[in-house]
C-alpha cells in the first residue's frame, strides 16, 4: 500500500518511460531561423512552425518593440474590461481583410480560440462531428461544449455523411469541425466536400487554418482561399503563432457569429487580452503576408525541391503526404522514430520524432520554412541516407 495520494504519479511516469512515450523539453538559443543552437550544438532546424521565417524578422521585432514602449508589457485585463486596445481592433480588421470575412476576433492563443468558439457554438442538445486526427484544441473544445461528439475516420466524407444521415435529426444543431492542414500528417481536409455536406445536413462548419494561413491561397489566406470557396457562413479559426510568427489565435466569419462569440466564448471573456507586443508583431506579419508573396513562393519552392530530392534519393521512403510544408515519414515503432531523430541530431539536424499518444503511429516530422537554403534540404536528405 502506498502512503501518499500522489504516489501514482511516479508509477505513471514509469509506464510512460517503458512505452518510450516520455517527453521532455530542450532549450533552443538565438533568433528563430533555419539554424538553431541546441545546447552546445548548432543544428539545422526542421522542427519549427515558423513557415515564412517571420518570427525572427526585423520588422516584426521593431513593431513589437514600438508597441512595448508605447503600451507596456501587459494588456492588464480582459478585452471586455481594461484590456482592449486600438491595436487589437486594427489586428482584427486586418485578419478579416486577409480572410475576406465580415469580422474577426483575436484570442490569446489558437488553442483558446478553438476552445471558446466550439464551446460557444454547441451545447448539450447539439451534435459535433470531429475528424479523428483533429488537433487537441478542437477535440477538447468539443468536450467542453457538452455536445454529443461523433468522431469520423480521417478525411472520410462517406463516414461523415453516414453519421449525419443517421443522427442529425436527433439533435437541435450540428457542427462539423476539422483541421484544414492536419498538423501531424501534413495532409489536406476535403474542404469542398465538407462544405457540401454541411449544407446538405443543415450543419455549421468550423475549419482550423492553423497550418494553412500564410502558406496556402493566392494572398496567403489559407486553404479556404486555395480551394476558392466563397462561403460567408463558414467559421474559420487560426493561430498567430505559426506562419504569422507571433502569439495568439483568431476566429473569422460573419459579424453576427463574431459578435456572439464576444458575448459567449468563455476563453475570450475570462482571459487577459493579447499583449501589445504580440498584437503589433502579428499585425505587421499579416501586412507582409498580403504585400510580399515572395516569402510564400520561396516556401513552396523549398517544398517542391525537397519532394524532388526525396523522390530521387530516398525512393523507398513514402511520406504520409506531400501537400504542405509538413512532411512526415512513418516508422515502425516509437524506438525507430527516436533512433532516427537521435541519429540526425548527431549529424547536426533537428527533426522531431512524433509518437503515440500524440499520433496513432510513430513518425519523424519535417517542417520546411521559406528561409531554408537548398544546402539545408540536401543535408537532411544526406543524413537520412547515411542512417539507412
Ligand atoms: C498549433 C495549433 C493550434 C494551437 O494554436 P496555438 O496558437 O499554438 O495555441 C490549434 N490548431 C491546430 C491545428 C494547430 O496546429
């Protein structure tokens, strides 16, 4: 018998260790970019969501510094009390312009945007349909809403349709939720079909553009723009912390939806407004995304070059998908994924191993950036060849 109500913690950690699921943090030094310092070693960084390289850009740093000087470090309260600044309003107008929506609402993170939006849009009498590979924030938003949650197999529009056919009429309202670019696989959601299905079954649709904003679409608005979907009712969520290079999240859509969220989204109402520095950096990044397509073009150039190298030098490796800057190579088990990641680290290359329970099967996950040079991509291929 244990004598402490906390003794289960160390037992649980032992189980996590035995399964090779244990994780810990490692500090990176210096400005974000293709080369990072990891402890005493310089490494090529293929682990970052900084797709356009903006997180270390001088103009974002200057904008954040100016906002710090003018407004201080914290926004000091909820947006509904003392925490609302003109900067927030400007940023929301910029996001709405980028997304071509009537309005937008900035949250303190993408995770909080999903929690708040989903919990506000659905309740105990409603139905939520959730792709099995959706991001944790979507899944937990669904739980928080207390709606009935049905999970459909990944990207499977037939399975989704079947569930709606069988259960839709039993519930008051329905909400379909999906990543647009799936974060741990790098593949794309079938957005046009999801919109059709939502329409047919009188369902709302919420799309998380976290990995697509700044990356897809002719103006960088995301996968909705890429597919040229003109659907004003669609609810789009995203983050300011990936291609946009700052911190925070947003929901964009019809004014009526945004206005409702301002009144009902708990993770917006009861949390402190985004800091002035983060807000100003995001504002500058969105302007750059709209006026400087070269960052996005360079990223896609790198994606195509890497695809080429992979096909030429590692034809036996089949990535889970080759549709986005996220390229995952499946491995048999967690140990293999860890071994490859560790080996690459000895070669000065940082590529994380992604294991259960984050994903159902182990893999290494390569994230490409606009600021990677051709020789960086070549070095990664060389490292993988050497490892066999
Ligand atoms: C990263 C991510 C989030 C969370 O965004 P943060 O701003 O980092 O909290 C939400 N959804 C998806 C799909 C993501 O990949």
